[in-house]
């Protein structure tokens, strides 16, 4: 049910209540596994909301941030062709063009012709785009440090290792698990 005319969404069940409902309907479910995966899912969702709020305060979207990140990861001089950007982000060329148009209008990136190949277009990070990306990283670092403030260095190392192994297992069994769900559109 959507929020309309003053109606608010029902509160989420506590994880323990959710797992108890799962056990009621599916008695062989492992409550520890369900508690861990339900907590990770809820944590990821809440973290994404927090990151989106931070990005919105900077005047950029999470979609913009992904493009900025791809250009940063490409290294100096922070340039890629639109086709390479689309491939790295799992987007269609049309979706990438729309995103680049919006970001160029906001002066986060520039679009120019490659001097060595006039047919090729180059997307380059602007100073404003780099500043917005760096500020988003500063904000995220504060948030993430606070998120893990109760974990010791040893606990962080263990958690990092465990989560890394879980991620690798998903990526091994779901090679397209980079967020694209083409097979779910049917």
C-alpha cells in the first residue's frame, strides 16, 4: 500500500518477529541464517536511503554518483567513452546518453570529440563533478565510521572477511549479480 492522503506505511516487523513468521510458515528455515540475511537486507536498504539523502544534499543522484565513480575509477584524466561507461554501469546506450545529457547540463561532466578520432566521443569528469564525488565520499566516511564505531579493529577484520566471502559466493553462483535483473523483467 502506498502513502496517500495522510496514510502512512505499516511499521516494519522486528527482525525476530519476521523470522518467527517465516518459521511458522516454513518450519525448516534456519532462524540464524534468516536473521543474518534479513538484517543484512534491511541494513543495505537503510544505508542506501542514508546515502541518497547525502547525495541529494549535494545536488546529485545515486545514478550520477555511479557515473562519477566510474570516471574516478578510470583514473586520471578521468575520461571514458559513453559506450565504456554504459558497459561498466550495465546500462543501455540510450540510458547512458540520457544520464550524460543530464550530468553535462549540471556541469558534472563534459562531452567532447576525441582529437585523435573525431567520431569518438569522450566523457570527462569536471572539477565540479570531482568535488561533488569527493564531498560525497567524505560524508559517507563519517556515516560509515559511525556505523562501525562499536566494532574493534579485529571485529571489523572478521566482519570484512565474512562479508567478502558471502559476496564472492553470490557472484560465483550469480555471475550477473551486479544489480542487473534482465531475467526478472518477463
